[in-house]
C-alpha cells in the first residue's frame, strides 16, 4: 500500500471528498482510495471528542454506512488491498468480520464454561459482555433443568396412572373370574342336591349359599344348615296349622 502523508482534522474533509469524488468520477471502485478514506476517518475518530465524530461524518458527501465500510476496509487492509474491486472488498470484509464474530463467540463460550466450573473469570474475560452471557447461560441451564424436572414428574404421573388402570383392570378381571367360578360352583352344587328347576333360579337359595360362604369352616356351615332346616320346618308347620 502507498505511504500517504498525515492529514489533520482541518484538511481531512477536503482530502476525503477528493478521494471519494475520484472514485465516482473514474466510474470504478478504487480499493486503495477507499482504504485511504478509511484511514483518515479512523484518525479523525480517534482525535474527535466523544459524540463529535458522527455529526462530522454527516458533513461528508456519503452516508454513515459508507463511512463505516471505508473504516472496515482500512481495518482489514492486509486482506482488502489485494482486491481490485471495491464491492468485492466489501464482501470480503463482511466474511472476515463474520468469521471473527463466530470465533469470538466460540472463545466467549469457552470462557463461560471455564468460569462456571471454577468460579474464576479467565484471561480475556470481557466485563459486562461476558458477565451478561454467563448470566444468560445460567438462566438457560436453570430453565432446562426445570423443564426436565417437569417432564420427569409428568412421566411418573402418567406411569402411575397407567399402573393404576392396569391394577384396576386386573382387579376387575379377578372379580369377574371369582364371580364366574362362584356361579359355576353354585350351579354344580344345585345339580348334585337335585334342586328343582324353579329352585335353581330362586334368589333365596342363592342367598343361603352366599351366607354359608361367609362362615369360617364347614362345622359352622353344617350347624347353620341344621338351624336353617329347623327354622324352615317351624315356618312350614305354622303355615300348615293356619289352614
């Protein structure tokens, strides 16, 4: 790159205008002139008081965006001075800055991981910026942990309900099986003692058999049967006497 003389703030605007007009007048994009403009803009920015630079840029014959592009081309002059087309230089700057941003993002994540492990801010820690990123990472981890816990609890809840339904289904099946077995045993017993056809469907007979099933052992059942016989005979005799 050519060595240019130093430019003061007083004649910076004039030099920038001359170079910018030269780019437009030649109907070509001169990367070297753009780098020179970016160098002058950067120099003026360093010398200006805070807040004075942008108002000064507005006096120039191009936008703030164009000024920023000139500065970026100058900052990356080690790469852009090899390009002949200014638009191509702009694209190259965008690619380089995107790569730098990505690289810095990776470095920031590594710093935050180290900080979360040790509690000590590593070298290169950017106060404010990395502090904010670390806090955001902490909040994301907390949200993720809470989400996992909600999913775990919901999964356990659904599993418990499914287990309850399965047990209930088993209980119903067991009850139906017991009822079916009880009915079969009852019908078989009625056949063996030769109960009449009407007696097979008599609820009184079923009630007696259900009652006997509740007793502790066969001795109690035998005793109960004799008592039932006595009662029934007494009722029959009483009814016969009334005729």
